[in-house]
């Protein structure tokens, strides 16, 4: 009995995840098409990658190194 409840809950969670991924991917395609037409921007990351952070590499730089990189990429000079 308990095994069936666990299996049922797992199945429900997987279906919900599949639905969320489908909806967010569909919205992403719509926004990409709109951005191409109107010259806008889109978010680079997708929902599945965001919720599965284990698949993403951890940034090991210090805060100072990250700030210096952003300033450098923006072409800014600090006085």
C-alpha cells in the first residue's frame, strides 16, 4: 500500500515537472520569435537547467574577481 502511494506521488511529480518544462520551453520559443522580429533580448537559461543546478558549473571566483570581470567586459574604467 505504501509503495503504491510513493509511486503515485512520484508519477504526479514527474508529470508536473514535464508540464512545467513544456510550458516554459513553449514560452521561450514564443519570446525568441518575438525578439527576432522586434529586435529584443531573451533569457539564455531555460527552466530545466535552472532547477537542476547540479548540472551547472559552480563559479569558484571570488567576489572581487567577478566584479573585475564585469567591469572589464563593460569597458569601464575606475578612477
